[in-house]
C-alpha cells in the first residue's frame, strides 16, 4: 500500500512521498500533486499520514477512517462518491 504524507504548517500544506533507492540505500522525498494522492486514495490504494509541522502531531488516515476526519484533514474531494 502506498503511503503519502501531508505536511501542514502555518502558511500552507503539501503532499510528499518517500521513494527508496535500493542500490544506494537512501530515501528520497518528493513533493506530489494533490490530484495524484486523491486518485490513489479514492481507489483505496493508499494511506495518508497528516503531519502538523508546528506541533509534531501525526494522524494516519485511510479509506476506513471516519468521513468527518477525511473531510477535516484532506478535504471534501477525498470523500468517495456514494453509489
């Protein structure tokens, strides 16, 4: 399962993903677009670790999280459409 990180600070927020380089045993962190994260989240193929930079608090959100938590930390676009 993919894991993305949403960093929230005083001014804005952004998404990142860790990529591990197997040959060099290093982890690169890259910024990713919200649309990419939303696509995988709605497919149920990822979880998002929300990190508050100011306090260091962390919350893990996946597709089993309560709808109000998803709306509060990720936004209404991340809530799956009812069928």
